[in-house]
C-alpha cells in the first residue's frame, strides 16, 4: 500500500463504489472534491470492515485496528493510503476527530445490535453512520451559519432512513432489522412476517409510517438551510435531491421493496445533480471565482 499515491487511491475507491455520492462531487472545485474523496474512502473502508468480513470477531479486530489508525492519523503518523490522504486534507479542512470516532461506533453497532427496540435507539445509529458524515463534509464545503450543523444532522437522518427502507431485504439477508420492533408490533407485523417477505396491508402501513417520518426529516433539512449557504452546500443539496427521487420511487411502488428495488440510473443522477446545481446557484449569493466546478 505504501507505493500507492494516497490521493489516487481515495479517488479510485470513490469512483469504483458506484455510490450516489460520486456525482455531486463533480460539481465541486478540485481541492474540495479531493478532500471529499478522502472522507468517502474512510467511510467506505469502515463500512466494508463490517459488511465484507464474514467472521464477527475478525471484523471487531479489524475495526479496532482501524480505530487505532484514526488515532495515529490525528497524531500525525498515518500508515494507510486513506488516512495519509485524510491527514493531508485536514491541514486545510480541520475536521473534528469526534465525527470519525462516532462513525466507527456506528459501524460497531452493526456487529453488536441486530435489532432496535425503539426509534430512539435507531436514531442514535442513524446519527452515527450518516449524520456525522454530513457534519464532517460541511467542514469541507464551509458554511456561514452555525445552523448548517443542524441541517447536516437532519439530512443525514433522512438519507439513512431512505437507505433503510430501500435496502430492507438486503439488510435482512445479513440478519439485521432496522425497523423499530415496537413499531412492528404496533402495526401487527412480526419478524416471522418479515423473514417470509410478506407483503400485506400491515407491512404497507408500517412502511408508510417510516416513510412519513423520513419525509419529515427531509422537510426539516430544507427548512434549516440558510439561503446564503446554498452556494456552499450545493453538494449536500444534490445528495438530498437524488435521494428524494429514490424516496419518491419507494412510495410509488406501494412500498413493495421485496420485489422492486427503487433506483435511478447514472444518467438520471447526473441530470438531477446538474439541475440542482443550477437551482442552488441561482437561489444563493453569487459564487466566487474559486468556488466554481473544475
């Protein structure tokens, strides 16, 4: 790994991921785009340690080693291409270590918690695996109003809840249920029903309840965005637009996530990114010369 250029390594991880995150980054100036590649690569690697290592004890061991690598990074002695690049970009964009620490705690929850009894418990997980990523990213985007942090938290919740609805069958295959158990009970839908992939009225009502909650977070994020910051937070707004389209498709299928995976094409993602970028530019203060995409 020492022979790999850290910047190229992080760029390749992001490009090869197929994530919706890649397209919004195309609308950033190069310096910020490269910084976001490093943040994404750190998150991707952290997630893979949990999802790609089949043996839980080995995953715990690797995650602990990665946590030690994070500590070394903030002490100025990184050893991995991802953290080497992260250390480089933090000279310009100082990101609080707590955000990455919280992320790793969220990843550890996937190894220890297969179920969440209440939404309060689930929201803690969503904050750690999604909202803190937004909080780290806005330090690169830069912002004028401290309300941007509340915006990032609400948006992270909205995006993660969308992932939970869309990816329900895949998560179930890993033995994980991210629907609060007390809410499943309330709507009369059991774990046995879920494992049997029963698509019935109880399931639809349960999913609609989850969908309405997520919609509230989307609306909350929109209301928290300070208009003059729209130019700085264009990438975050592009992500919200892309996920909102996926979110709408989930409802349009009647929440039949067992048979229909709601997705949009790469071309559609780019189109949404371009239109959102134009809207943000026209609605915000004029962009400075160094804030134009390159």
